C-alpha cells in the first residue's frame, strides 16, 4: 500500500472469506475504499478435513463470523464512517452483536486516541428474513481449551482434568512460552497459525490509528471454527468474573480493557454461536463464577507449572523486545499476579518464580497504587478489581513474613487507615457466584473442586 490517509477513507470493506478444507487455511480479506486487499490467514492443523452438508454449512457460518470479528484489527486503522460487506448479507441480530463487539472492544482504543465511536459503527443488516436456527451436528464431548501461558488457563485445564473432561490444549500463534506450558500439561495440543495482513504494519507506520483491540473476541471466533473442524462440542476460555469490571476514568466513565473477556461478551457470543453456527457447540469460560483471588488460590495448590508459566504480556508483543526473563517485574500484570499469589503460597516459592520480591521495592509504589485504585484508576490491563488488590495487601500486612516489606509496610501505614476494615476480608472473595455458561454436567464436576 503506497499511501494511507486515514482521514480521507470513507469505507471499510469485508471483501471475501474462504476456507480450503484440503490445506486447513482460511483467508480473510479486507480493504479500505477501493484500495488493495489486506489478507489475513488462519491455519488449522489436521487437514485435509472431510466436511459433510450440515458440517460444511456450519463451517461457512463460523468462517463468516470470524471474518466479521477479526476485521476489528483492520477497521481500527481508520475507523471510517461506512462499513460494507461484499459477497454475503447479515441479519439484524448479527449486526447488533458486531456493533457491541466493535464499540465496547475498542473502548480503550477510542479513549486513548480521543475518538467517540458511539453511533459511528453501523454494520449493514441486509438479510430480509431471520435465518433458520442452526442444527445440532452430533459433536463429540471434547473441549478445545484456550491456553495463554498464564495461571488462569492452567487452573481450568487441571479442573477439567480432575473432572474427567476430554480436552485439547489449544493456542494461536508461535509463542514458545505458551507451547512449553501446553506441552507441560501432557495433554493433546493444537497450535493454530494466524498471520496478520503484512500491509497492516505498513499502514501503521504511515499514521494509522493504533491501539488495543478485543483480541479475546478474535481468538474465540478462531476456536469456534477450529472446534467444528476437530468435531469438539466445547470451546473453553478462562475468564473470571473480575474481567467484567473496567477502569473508572474521571470525566469519561468506565473503560474496560478486557471487555471481550467479560460476561456481556461471553453471553452474547455464546448464544450467537449456538443459534447460528451449531446448536451443540458450547462456548464458555470455566472460571466465570470465580474472582481473580479465588483463581490464584487454586493455582497455588499445584507447583507443576512454576518454572513455565507467565502472565507478563511483554512476552506476547507482536513487535518489540521481549523480557529476558519470563517476568519483567515492572508491568501491571507482573504486579497483580505477584500480589494475588502472595497470600496463598510460601514467600520463598513466589520469589523463586519471579526472581525477586516486587513488594520490597519502593520504586514500584505507583504501579501497586493503581492496582489498589489509590490516587489512580485501575490499569488498562487484565488485572483484578481494586478491592481484590486491597484485600490481598491487607492480608499480607497481617503476616510477619510480609509486613516489613517496603510496599506492604507503606500500605499498612498510609493507605489501610483510610479504608473500611469490613471491605478488606479475603473470605468473601472466595464465594462462587454469578452467572455462567458452563454446561451443567461439567459444572457439577468442577464446582466441588473449586469450593474445596
């Protein structure tokens, strides 16, 4: 693409999508106005795939859904006033879902770029009649479980293992860290390839809008397609209930960095898949009824992954330098995971995992203050609620092995006296509560494990 003028662009086009069952490669093509195609590819191992009538129709529906959701990576480059879909039509319900995903999933992007996307994102609903409900395909009782290399997905994998659920540990892209964690599970694995359109990096250099996208929504759509090809009836993510709460920005309101990890997305997307793709394909988060601290407590019970996991997002940047260690020790994810695990595992074990004691470093105070929502808002990261961080810090302030550390001592001295003691208890945060989409037979088996 020779020149890219984001302000002159009038339309974003969904040009075409196709899937080659012989190679397992899906092509997703997009364009701005009448410019050149931006072509992304998704590669699902296991080809060739034999697709019968109903399965082939479901794959086509899943492919279109993926085409539409993954377009967010490209649409954001210019956020033009018009959206066009070439080659197929969508109904009003699908248009409504996509408008939710784009508006809310680009909330942080819009805030950081000074944009107001309300009323701007309109998907053309042109299908005249409501499509017939998708049939059940007779999919096998097997789960594709998304693994990201962090503590949450490993908790889900071990809970499903204990419940006797057949699972395939699944990830997207070439991260060696995730591969190592996946292999450490000893379970069957599936590594899906994703190659963004090379021209996207060119237009970014030419002044395109850039920023956070709802990557969990894109990954969810990829795994739905992969589940159909693998004949699996479940797509499992590991998003806990804290993901539904964003950062409260003075003068702006709530902006949720992890909106596509929240309950609103999970419910809308899962219902859409069952209605339009396959009635027996269940999309859910196993950890939805748990808080971040409840998940951390579960993870601490098993040291099998201590030397392999990392939640530090600097390991997963597409471009730029990766940290020399698995944990950079400086980002909000490192801060939060250290704080969340600290009440539940021996200090020596936690320091061994991170390579240092983050709570005994006074220079890290601003980062932890943001987690506590003390004189700052919650970071734009996948971290727990402020009340969880405050409860964890209060628990450490009461323990002899932690209370002398610089940031714990400062919390006890300067911050805790300003807080309501009744809001600092850990126990209420272990309650298993709230809505979820976990199928009843699975939930019956895993709930007891979480409650123990």
